[in-house]
């Protein structure tokens, strides 16, 4: 049986929370616990290193015992800034990326994405669920960093648009695996 390569993971928690009324989404309660704790619980067993990308509530995130990265670009350029920082910081050659508002992540997420990536030699394996691409749930090689920096330097935004320029493979998961909670009403479910 082949040994899985070591994986770094980043939980993206650096957004502005505009659909949550501007609050830090990672700290919104779901089933009695902050969303970030649900995601950490799912990701820790799947990665050799876990990072959090955040731009506020930094002391609270640091108390979780994992390194916290902040964007080094002004004006909230979006998730690509957090992905860029994670690629620059990660200890391992593979980076798993997930958002902080997906408490139902599959326990075999990293394993299945890694198998697809290694099988085909692509740059990135992106999760799909119910026929929908989940652009911020992916596993990529650190070697994509120079291309990402070029994309952003040219004004590129949008994770899907960046990924369109990579050798990518999609990996299908169950429809509810990446249900994200974007509004206070969804947190009640």
C-alpha cells in the first residue's frame, strides 16, 4: 500500500462575512459550536499541518493552536489572497483548501483528492458535489504558486477563473458534503 504524501491544509476564514451581516463567519454558532471548530475537527485527521487564513478575530483563531495567516494584500482581494499566503507558508508540497463555513466535510476528502491528483499528474484536484464544482474545496501542488501570483498581478480574481488555467481534475462527492452556511437562517438548520 502506497504511503500518502504529506498534506498541509488551509481553512479560509478571511472573508468579510457580507451575507452574515459583516460578522466573522468562522465564529458563528452552529449546533452549539463555532463553525471553525466543526471544520477543524473534520480537517485535522486528514492533514499533517493545518493553517487558518483570517483577517480579523486573529487572537481567537490563534487560541485554536494552529498558525494563522493574514493577507498581505490590501482591500480584501478575496480567497485567492489567503490561498496565496497558504501556498507560500505551507510546509508540505500538497495544499488542501476548505472554507470555514462547511461543517459537513467528508472524512475522506484529502484521501480522495490526493488519489485523483496523483493518478493523473494534474496541478489541482477540485471537489464537485451534485454536479456543481466547489472551487474553494481543492488539493493542489505548491508548484502552482508562481502562476497564481502572475494571475493576481494581472488583476485576476476568482478562484474558478484561476483554476481554469491549471491542469485540473474534478472529484465527485455526495451532494451535501460541501453545504456551506452563509446566512443566519442556514445556521439554524
